[in-house]
């Protein structure tokens, strides 16, 4: 059976550096009450740091993952929403103001303001992936969520844009289409993941979301219910695996298993006495060499210290400081490391919790961990994500750009003024 609008089916694809996942869901009433019908997963052999490095291998993995999901769901799909996690993601904020002369704000005023903001975004040779309106300003009052129906002399809005390099996104689109699927939309991984593992209250008050992927770590800020800042670090959990393999002379697959089963970000007195068998690259014969768990954890913590230092710098650069909104949510495959929340809390000096997908009945237990937050978030974004201003084509009127500071700082100022 082919996918049709009457079926209320939603299909999503998460194409990452370590795995490619597909999920098929049904929205019975069309109101966002999604039910998981089937999932599929394959190892990602053609993706490096979120970029397509081998078109043929990636296409084959997409087909295999989709076919597995289709068999479990008992249906076929023709299109899917696709997640994009390449390290080239950048965040940009444009602020636009309109002179209203004291008139009552109507939908036409807001629409024209949005269009003007869209026109003023300078992609600087990059591809515009998202353009979402965030906070409004009403006669100097910041942090207004819905100005409709109010009177104002000046109305302003901050528009948050997510941009990426053109070629990687086009390669991703081509891979999916080569697997005989139409692309419903390409969604930045942080945008999708925020819908999966952050509560409405967290997104409202302010929170940092850190996705520890295999090849890329994305750091994003949410405030006022919306994404307001984003940066990418070209390091991930696979670098930790490589460090273990290099330190102890293991094969990479063996290092991954050792990391998952024995690795930890915290230490204990027993670590020096617990022995781990490892396979050497140089000698497969005879008795396997052994290392202590303390040796393994020392390598893990050294790599994590470097990564957390980079995350801390990104948070500072994005303006995530002060007493409000100090919580950090870790998600992604790297967040499954034992003790990583406590480790991150000690290094970053902020409250840290692990983010897992929620609100999807029928989601298999194997796909309910942090590593599958983006997959679940894509499904939620597909049915309830904010409207993208790129679809608007009218012309704006009575507008001019103004210079502003960090959008996060503007939100913090509005929060303090209110409370």
C-alpha cells in the first residue's frame, strides 16, 4: 500500500554519522497524536561528520532502513522528513521594526514584518534552512510573544535563521531521492531534537540543548519557547572511540564495544581491580591482552574534558550566562555514556540532565534512548513545527533594520523585567 494523505502517515529519516534510522507513524485524528507503526535502522557507512562521503553506501543504508520500517508498519512510504546534522550549521538573528503610528496590530502587519525579515536575511553564500520568528518588541518592550490586537507605534521581531553550506544539503537531498523517496522537508537536527526531549516549560524559561552525536556536537539555546542560538563543534563520540582504539591498539569495532560496555565518565575505587580483555591489532593469537577499567576511564575522561571545554566556550559565546536558564540537556548517542551528566555538571558548572524522546506511543524500547532523540523530534516537528517564513512571497512595507545584541541577552533582559 502506498502512502497517501488519507492514511495520515508521517515518515522520518535521521541520517547520522554512526547510524541511519527510519520511522513510520500515523496521526489518526490529524491532531498530532502520533502512533509509531514501524522503525528501521542500519549502520551508516557513507557519512562523515554529518556530511555525505559515499553516495552509494548512504543510499543503500537509507533503502535498507526504510524497507525494515515498512515491513514492520505493513505499509509503503513515498516521502519523508529528513534530519540534517552536518557541522556546517550556523545561527543568525535578524531584527526588523515597522512604524505603525499607534494603529491596532493586525495579521497583515505581522505578515509584512515577517516578509521584510525574510528579505533582509543575508545568507552569505549559504543555504537558508529555517527562518522562524521568535520574540517581538512592542514600543521598546521586549519578549512579547503575540502582539496581535495590541496598539503600538513600533512593532519589531527577531527572526532566527539556520543556515548551512549548500553542497552538503544538496547531497543529502540527492541521496534520499536516489532511494526513491520524495523529501517533505529537511530539518536541522537541533530544531527537531528540541521538540523531542525538551518540555514546554524548559523551552520557555531557557535551556541549552547539547547533542553529542558520533561526528558532530551541536549546541543550541532555547528561550521564549523557540530556538534562539546555535553552534556546531566538529567533534563527537566517535573521537572518543578513536582515542581508545589508538591508546590500546584495538580495532575500532572492539574499541566501540569496550566504550559502551565498560566506559564511564566517573571513577570508583573498584576501577583499578576490574580487568577488561581487549583484542590487539598486532596479534590475534594467544591470550588477549588486558587493561584495567581505570586505564579506560582515564582515556574517556581526558577526551570528555576537551569536549566539555569546547561546549563551555560555545555556551559562553552564545551568551548562556547569568542566573536564569542555566540548565543543560545532554542528548544524542554520546549522552548514553555512564556518568556523563554528573561529569558535565562538574565541568560546566550548570545543572545537567539527560534528554530522551517522549510522547510517542509505540516507540520501541530500543529506540527510546538519547541516541534517537532526533528521529522522534523529526516526527513531532513534522506535525507541530513552527511555520517557516521561506514559504511567504509577498513584499514587506514600512520597515527598516535595527542593530541588536544577542537574542539570548534580549530574552534574559525581558525575563528580568517581568520577574
